[in-house]
């Protein structure tokens, strides 16, 4: 299972915890990544204090 981030809204800690729980009561490891090659100043996470080279 994987989820794609498209709408610019960050997951809450409650939503992350829900992802960690399976319907059958088991648990799953939730991992994520951010592609630094795609970091752009127009993205929601951009910090205006970062320097562009």
C-alpha cells in the first residue's frame, strides 16, 4: 500500500497513527521520503531562509 501526496495538506499525527494500524489489529511500519531533487521554492515545505545555488 502506498499513498501519494497531491493536495498540499500535511498528514496529521492522528492520520499517521491510523496508517500504522491494520484492520485486523496488526501493525505496519510507515515510512516516507522526500526527493531533494524536486525541492523548489514554490513547494509548501520550502523555507525562505534556505539558499538556492
